[in-house]
C-alpha cells in the first residue's frame, strides 16, 4: 500500500491555503448561477458565456481538489520549536555569496516559496543544497544561471 507523503509547511502557509479554499467554495454557487443563466440563453454550442462558465467551474473544482489534498497531507512546523546547529525545514539561514554579500532565506514548503521575499522551498536546488549544512560550511548550487557558491554564516529558528 502506498504511503501518503506529508507536506511540511508553516502555519501561515496552511492558513493561506485554508483561506483560498474558503474563497473558492464561496465562488462555487456564483459559477453555477452563471452556467444556469447562460443555459437559459438557448443554443449551447455557440454560447461563449456558457463555455467560459463551464471552464471556470472546471478550474475551480481542480484547484479545490488540489488544495484539499495539500491540506490533508499538511505537516505544520513551527520554526520556534526547532533548534540545533544544522539547517532544517523552517530555519532562517544567512549566507555569504561569492561577493561576500549577505543573503537571508527561510526554508519553507512548496506552496509558501517566494524568492523575492527570501522564502525558498526545501525542494528548490538551493533548498536541497542547504538542508543538513552547518555554520561555516561551503555550499555549491547548480542553478539555471550556472554554479553558485555560498558560505553558511548563521542559522536561526525564528
């Protein structure tokens, strides 16, 4: 029997998914109403409103299913409960790049990742390279733009 893979995420990522799910479930009746209204206009084969509403319904149902799956497999991790000297999920890591400029990232779940805000997925190339590293270790990462080198300078659980 296949095991269900847990999805680690922070509480705020879980809350965001829950809010998205609620919003989509509220949108459901609106879509059904739009389909009924478009159906009332007659010939469905040339009814653009009907086809658009049916397509939106399919998108919403697929998204709801995807979010429900993620929430059912969620493993909520609070970084404040963690400690240690190795980089793990939830850790906030300060790295020195090749130009000795500090860059800070938090290791988060796939649904929470946003590189612009310093949150990288544990599944990203850099995230995978960082997991298990300690302060003062060198990290080499192959990314689409080429090889990058970092030095781990600080690990925090905040």
